[in-house]
C-alpha cells in the first residue's frame, strides 16, 4: 500500500520468519524496487530458501532480474551487486 511505503522494511524483515519460498516472487520484486533496507531483507529471503522451487518460478525471476540489469544503466552499485548475487544463486 502506498501509505506504508516507508514501513516496508519492518514488513519484509518479518517475512524472514516464514518459509522463503512463500515470499520468493515478492522478494524478487522488492529486490528491484525496494529501498536499501527492503532490498537487503528481500535478498535475505531469497538466500534463506532451502527447499526447491519450481523451475518456472526461478526462470521467471532470473529473466526479471537480468532484464532489469540490462535495461537500467543507472542502477546504484549496492542494488546491482545484490541483484547479481541473487542471479548467481539461480545458476
């Protein structure tokens, strides 16, 4: 919700207590769009996933992240690094 935009860090931090696979798609989106705190917590969610994900979800996430990097040359270094680290997990 738009009026919660400055409170998302706490929400995403709380998601770390649940199985990461449940929040995987949201975490990928937040890795791209979230502020520093949100993006880092989103990365932690992705990194915490121990159970296998369906190939379709992973392929979709991989394409979303690599397309974002390819089409946005002005990405701040910390976000680019997080996204590249996440992409490396998929390969």
